[in-house]
C-alpha cells in the first residue's frame, strides 16, 4: 500500500515539475496535448503544416505495373514536399482487398486511398458506369477528351454526394481477350468460350451478346483457374495480363479493345476534409504526377507487354476494321440499354464528345 501511494505521489511531483505550474493546469494541458495529438493523427489541424499524416494506399496491381510505379512517384513527391510529415504507405497486389471491398472500406479506415476501377464505382455512383460501355473509344485522344474535360470533372464531383472525393483519372489501357482454345478472328470464334469477366452486369452481358459464357471470378483466383482449365480465357489490359503472367497459361490473344479501363483515385470525403489545406494541395499535385505518368506509360507499357508476350509464344490476332465493326454491332444493344438506363442525357453527351475527336 505504501509503495502504491509513493508511486502516485512521485508521478504527481514529476507532472508538476515538468509543467512548472499547478496540478490542475498540468492535467488540463496534458489533456489538451493529447487531444491535439489525436486530431493531428487524423490529419485535421488547419494551418499547421507540421501535422503528421499517414496515408495508406491500396493498389490492386503488382509492383512492376506502371500504376504501382505511378503511385510511388506520388509518394515521393508528397513526402518530399512535406518533409516526411505526410507519409504514404503503399500496399500492392490487392493485399488489403479487392477494389469493391476497399472502396466500401475507405470510410471505415481500411485504407485511405484507392485507385479504383470505374466499373466498381458505377455500382455506387451510376454515371461512372457509362465509362464501362463497350467499344466506346478507338484511341487515347478520345479517352482524354472525355475524362480530362468537363464531362470527367463533373463525374468526379458527383462522388462527393456519396461521401468520397475523386482526385483524378488514371489510364489503365484497352482490355483485350485471351484464351487457350483457338484464335478469335470473328464473333463466331467467341461462341461457347468460358471467359472470366468482372462481376459488373455490363461486362457479363457484353460477353453473352458475343456468344461466350462469361464467368465472374475474383482476379486473385484467375491464374490457377486458367491453369486448371476451369475457364478458357479472360479479358484485361495488356500490361495487366503480362505483369500477372497470365500469358503463361494462355495461348491466344485477340486485340479486340472492347473496353478502355480507367482507375479513379478516390479517398473518403471525411478523411480529405480533415487534411490541412496545404496538404490537400500537395496531395492533388501528387495525384497529377501519378495520372500524368499513367497516361504517358499506358501506351508504351502495353506495347512492351505485347512484344514480350509474342516472344513468349503467344499467338496474337489483331481484328480487321470489318471484324471490329462486327463485334461493335453485336453488343450495340447492350450499350444502348445501359447508356439509356444510366443517364440518357449524359450518354449522348459522352458519345458527342467522342465523335468530335478524330
């Protein structure tokens, strides 16, 4: 008992000495200090650039993918500009979870940032689904006109209505189809192929319209499913196919370019609003560095991935313009159905923008 009393007295004496004031003031100051530290940890002290922030970023791709490299460039910029007070932790390879899991978990602190597929976001903010429609774009100039202009910026603003902040679009590349059965030169060649697709209804109906048997499956299960013949093929951007070694268990690649894939850099609005304005600006600038790098790298990295896959023995088929028109005609009903269901005015606006770019 005496030891306990002595410990309490000693602790009180040390607190008084350290604060140089009365016991009540010491306790009050300690409480205020604790509160300040807690708020700083949550990145919420306006006007204090010394605040400490840690941003956990979930990245679905492997370390060698240009998206992961882009996020690391963002990290370097942010940490340099803030003297290390704003640190960025990057978790690649979907370590934290898939896009939908992490997107929903951003508000719970599962992660702080996610470069998220627009097809996933379309489940929560429906106009994003327009970007997942098939055979919209013929080239990256058309892509840039849509997402970098007023149309794309308005899409980002809509995320605030559901509690998120959209910081920018990153190019991920045209999606192409691989399989282990035969070359695909026409719609007829798609008949009966069991193709792994994303879980979104648009993608499922696109491959149904082409005569394939679409099979939703987690990306983490895809390699083994292809290796074991559970599915015949899959569809992804070229660099995603190559960096995940899917070409090692696929013999045929068709450059059909049925969808252009974007990622949207997203954070929760609550988390973003707590950031000091100077940190918000640095974060926004860092995102611009990342998205610019993705735009510059997408085409060149896809070309490199294609060459490497050819060297590995993959047989590549590039659709003729006539065959591409056949594929486009086969899925036209899906495009019109979802475009008009999602937002007919925005759908027409997007098509007009695309048509204006040669």
